């Protein structure tokens, strides 16, 4: 007896499946060619343009005889040293030599990193509560000296910031501490850059005395032989 008896043969052909497969393959190849051709017609996307970081806003004393307790003023855009310090050193390194260390009072800095990477090197960060005015930044340059900058609170308005920058970088200005300078501007113009009160030493100095507290590092007398004031980033 034939072993295939009872098995339907309708549609069964040895070449029927290969023909369908060839048809499907041809259709898929055509679709791929269309996709490839469509993709090549799209223009390439332009590379993203680098976004330059905003420059530091500074006013510096630059003559040969620096008088007073400050060498200028810095108006940062935030209280984040990691993001603000690189722009500051970009400006100061060519003027004062490589800045290697800074020190702040922690009152107005919520986070104080031990080290901050800047262009080409690392700046070490320290903090001291009694020795440093809360509104001052102390900078040390490798093999050169020390400078003290008034730190204008980031939330200060442009008009008040401009006055404070001019006062801090004026070589003929009074020998006020950073906090006393801010308090004096508030007393004259009624616009407060900060709500923090002066401590006794700062209040005494604001009234004409000399500071009873100073850091142990000697101050630099100032960059020589330039104009009396250098305004940057305004």
C-alpha cells in the first residue's frame, strides 16, 4: 500500500515555498533600498556649538600703592565655588600669577569643597570663621602674594553692585572691611545687599577704627604700574 494514501496533496509542491520566499526577500530588499535612499536625502545635523561660560565680574585696584583693606571686588553669580571659581582664576592668573589657594568665611557659602579644579591646575580651599570677614575672599598666588576681594552677594542689584565695586577698587577710599563697606552703602542708599549684622570688630572699623582681627599671611601691596582701577565682566 502506498504510504502517502490519505494525505491531501492540494497546494503541496516542492518549489512553492522557495518561490514565496524569493518574493518576500525581493520585497524586503526593495524596502531597505527605499529606507537607505530616504536616509541619505536627510541633511546632516550641525555639531552643537560650545557655550562659553560667563566671565567673572570684577573691579581691581591696579596701581603700585594699594591702600585700604581690599584689593578690589568680585560679584559672583551664585554661592557655588565649584562653578564660580574657574571664571575668577581665568582672569586673575594672568594678572597676579597662578592662584593656588583661597580662603573664605563659611557663613555665606553653603558648600565649601576642599579642592576646585580650574584651568590647568587645582585650587585648594580653606575656611576660617574668626579670621576672615564673611564678605571677603582671600586669595594666595604661588610665589607672588596675597589679595583680598570684597564678595558682593550674588542677589545684589546691578546699581548697588556697581557702587560697591567702585568703592572697593578706589585707592583713595576709606580703610573699611568688606562687611563695613556693604553696611556703608546700605546706610547711604537704603538698599541692603545682605541682612547679616556687623560683628563688633567690623562695627568699630566702620566708625573709623582699625581691624582687630587679621589673617596671618601678609598682604600684597598690589599689582604695579597700571591704571588705578580695572573693571572686568561688567
